[in-house]
C-alpha cells in the first residue's frame, strides 16, 4: 500500500532552519504532485507548498521566500527546506500526494516547534 513517511521535524529557535523529508513508497512517485500541509494549534490545515510532476512550485504567502519545496524522483522523496523560522510556523507538517486534482495520500505528520 501507499506510504508517505515524514522526517526532520523538531524544536528550533526563531530564525533557525529545518529540512523536512517525505519518503514515498507503493506509488509511482513521478506521476504525483506532492505537497506539504501544516496544522497549527487551534488552526485549520493549510497547504504550505506544492510541486508538480514537472517541477513547478507554489507557496502559501506566509512562507514565500523562506520555504523551498523540492523533489527527487530517483529517491521517491520530497523535501521542504524551511529557513528564517518563526513561532507561527509551529505546527504538525504533513506530506501529501495529489493526482487528478485530489490529495489522496497523506503521511502521519511531523511536529515542528519554533520557540526560544
């Protein structure tokens, strides 16, 4: 079955950086648009960044210029490089896979906490 396994979360000070990884299995990775969602305390889940099969990217306005999404189809892995982290970036971050316009596969999430 399809599995998306996130890693790389943790505790970081404001202004710091983290790199999240999501390893996919059980699917033809290169056929999917991949994305990162997050859900902060008391907030709705939101799309943070996405990357298409062709490598086009888009970002939420709140992370534009600070976060970078990338993918390695040879490794079936998508990454999220997060720089200049702020306390409001604190959330559980989820990897997701989209095909035909629907986000159909989800990871279990990884916690990112930005605090001094």
